[in-house]
């Protein structure tokens, strides 16, 4: 659950940053982030909330993008699980 919350926080941080920077266009596009992009997003995140108008727009966009975000999180979970299982299996074979 913590991992899921971390990813949601990352996506939210990216969206806040993107929407704050691009407030004039109010376009929102969800893309999966790689490890470096995730790290950069977390480093760029602040505790400053987005302006109310941008937050309202983000909330309005959420239903349209929710399923894609959940699918992306699930795909990442599966990839990560497989990677960890492989690593553990390789370690067990070396013993």
C-alpha cells in the first residue's frame, strides 16, 4: 500500500508542477515515469498546494485519467514484483 501511495504522490506532484507551470493551457497528460523521472518529480515537489482553480481543473480531469493511472500503477507493480522475484531466485541459486 505504501508503494501505491508513493506512486500516487509522485503522479500528483508531477501534475501539480506541470499544471502550475502550464496554468495558461490547463492541459493534463498522464505518462508513466521512469525511475529518474520519478526521482526528479519527487525532488521538485513542494508542500505548496496548487492554486484552487488548477486543483479544480485537476479534479475535473481525474475521472477521465483515473483508469489509465490505475492500469499504469498495476503494470509497474507487476514489473517490480517480477524483478524482485527474479533477483531473489538468482540469490537463492547462488547459495
